[in-house]
């Protein structure tokens, strides 16, 4: 019984606040090595119909996020809306989606995306 109690005490309860809602996940003591969230997330690519800019981001809800971009509610993209969704990629966790977002934001990858969609 003491061993079970000790194991429970060693468990860490994480509360991650995102988008005005709390997500609660149990995680083992080696938090740095484990993914802290267990939800589907997406990395997405947008094209500005105003000036041809590309925007790459990640979110839990692509449709809602694109609507926010197009309504001018996202500071970094409001000057160049409307936006068109070119592609989205589904991942098992927030951290995987974020890693892929960072990868796509490299200049080499942005050039490849432009070539893929025949953009200047």
C-alpha cells in the first residue's frame, strides 16, 4: 500500500491552459522526455489571396483557426487576409504538430511549398 501511495505521489498532475479551457494529463516524472498532451493537432499552410504570402501554423481545430485568420483576429496575419487553406497535416500530439510547423517554416521548405503549388 505504501508503494502505491509513493508511486501516486511521484506522479505529476499537469494542467495546461489553452484557449480558455483546461486540459489535464497525468505524466511520469521524466516530463522532458514525454509528450505532455494527448490530443489530435494539425499543422496547416495558408496562402494570402491578397499578396501571395504563405503562413504556416498549428492548431487543434483547422476550420476555426482559418476563420480567425480570415476575420482578422490573428495579429500576425490580419493585414493580408483573406487566406486560403492549401494543406493540413494531422498529428497525434501538439508537440509533433509544432515540430512539423517549425520544419516547414525553414526557407528551403517554404521554397518547396511554393514550387508544389506553382506559386512565385
